[in-house]
C-alpha cells in the first residue's frame, strides 16, 4: 500500500514538525537528484517505462516539477543542505555534468556542490578540476554506469578524493536490479587500495544490507545512507532484515539521511516516518537526520 500524500503545504508542515520535535535546526539530505532538465526527464522516462515491479508496484514520480519548484519545496520542508546526485552512463558525459553542477551550486547555495566521475582517460584531471572548483561531494553510480569501481582508470581519482577527504555517495548495491559490477566485493577492492576513502553507500547497500554493514564495521570512513530503505514500497520486495537493526543502531554515527527526492514513488515525509518507527530513539534520529552529515560537511 502506498502512503497517502497530502497537499505540499500540509506535508511541509508535517516534515517541519518532525525535525522540530527533535530539536533540530532542519534536515540534511545527502541523496537528492538535480541534473540538467533534459537528463532528469530521461531518468523519469526510465522509471515510467519500468512497468510493474514485484508485487505489482509501479514507480510513480511523486515530485515531477520544474527545478525551481523542487528546490523551493525542499526549503519548505526545512532541508538546510542537500545534494545534486548526477551520474554519467557513458564516456565523456561526466565532465559535461560537472560543468553544469558548478553553475547549479552557484545559484543554489544550500546545495552541497556535487560532481561525478566515470572510468575513462582523463578522469583524474576533471576530478581534480571539480575539487578545485569547490566540489564537496561526488556521486558514483556503478549500476547505471555499468563499470567496476575498482577499474584501474579510477585509481588516481579515488586516491585524490581520499586525500582531499571528499565523500563519495556510491550506488553499488544490487537493488532494485543487479548489475554486472554491483555488490560488496568490487567496493571492498577499492577500499583495500584506498582505506581512507570516504564512501557513503547509497540505499544502505540494498539488498546486500548486511554485507555492506560488514564493510562499514571494518572501515571507519564508510558510511551508509537511508535512501528508500525501510519504506513500505521497498520493504515489499527488498526488506531490510530486522536482525540487523542492532547493527544499524550501533553505527548510528555513520548513517546519513538520504531520500532520492524527487524520484520517489511516495511522499518525502514517509522516509522520515519509517526511520522514526524503528524506535532507535531520538538521539539516533537526530544524528541520522542532521548531525552526522552536518559534521561530515562541516555545516554551521
């Protein structure tokens, strides 16, 4: 059953009530998508064409609006910092996306300047250029890019990002559909070479939740984001194992709020509600929804 969405004004009031009740100044969402409009519309078309998922679920984009409306809505929700998770699927695309992201960050001061990368000749150069331009977080999408994150072409870039201490949100789990290079093993090979690399595993590593918790327990700089996990939508076909909840609790200082806004098939509020109903306590929620990311990105 999909959660019922109220009006945007009512939902914004409920979101603000959520974080206000925790005594927070707002939310920090490390997994939101902004990219050139024609690229984002192609992403939406991909989800539209998916058809039925297990359980006859359909992936309906809840926040299908123009860029200005989407940024305004995040601000209404009280999201004080968010990201522009963008990603290439072919050579030559990452540099162009990074150029767009520089301009987006300039006109959107509450967006953490985001960049991306792809295993190709010249990747170290454009990653360095993005860092010098002020990038504060990178996005890597192993599934869409269909590449091995341990590809030797990426080694200099991973080393550069590890040295700079810049986090990388990486979609490397095999959900919602597996790819040739998804799963924990390729990421473990990257970390063996670059143990200081600050990886944020998207979607808690869905569906290899426990294997990616293993990685986080072995590597102090590995974090995980909550994107889409534990929602009624995802639980219906890729459920999070309840036996792993104590581990999620113990790693409470390295779990970060992520939502996948605007590309989600339910209201934004629902992600917050499912975290609350885990009953891991207000201190855990405060850390996950704000403090961990605020500390990582040195937010005021």
